[in-house]
C-alpha cells in the first residue's frame, strides 16, 4: 500500500473503540517501554456477536519475548468481557511453528485442518479455537 493508504488505515483504526460486528479491526502491539508499533492483532467479530476470529503478526526481532502471547491473551479476555462471544478461532499455516506454539500457550485447541491455496501455493492450515469456558 502507499504511504497515504497506510496513514489513512492507521487513522481509521485509531478511532475504533472496540470490535465492530461484521468487520475486521486491527489492534497495534507495542512494548510497554516504548510506543513503537511492532505488530498487530486482527480481530473479526461475526455479525451476531457470538463468534470471533483472531490473527496476529509480530516483527521478527520482537518474537520470543512474550509480547504476542500477552497481546493475544489480553484481546481474547477483553473480547469475552465485552461481547457475547462464545468461541474465538485462529487459523495458521501448518508450517508456522511459532504461531502454533503461541495458540497453544494461549489456551487455543487445534480442532481441524484444511487445505488451502495461498498466493498460488497449496498449503495446510490448522484451525484452533478457544471457548469462553477455557478463558
């Protein structure tokens, strides 16, 4: 995206107060010691508000410090506190060992796998879920 598109997107997301049914929102991840954006969490709340999906990215140099684990736990706990969500889903490429470990550390359980095409390449994705009772 262009710099202007990125600026517009960040401006739009900075005005978001909470999850919006039927839309993805992006939440920034920053270390406590700085205000530097080092990653993000994408959050989708289904229109009914009963189901959500989460995705995350983190700059490679900040991986392994617990930032993503803390951020995912905080977002899921907040989501369960403010919405009627019963289940949160996370989907990751089967080759992404770091994301698989993170989902396990944050009480997500692998429930299935599916084949998909990403950028013209066949891959296997793992589907994880975390229910309200596992919060």
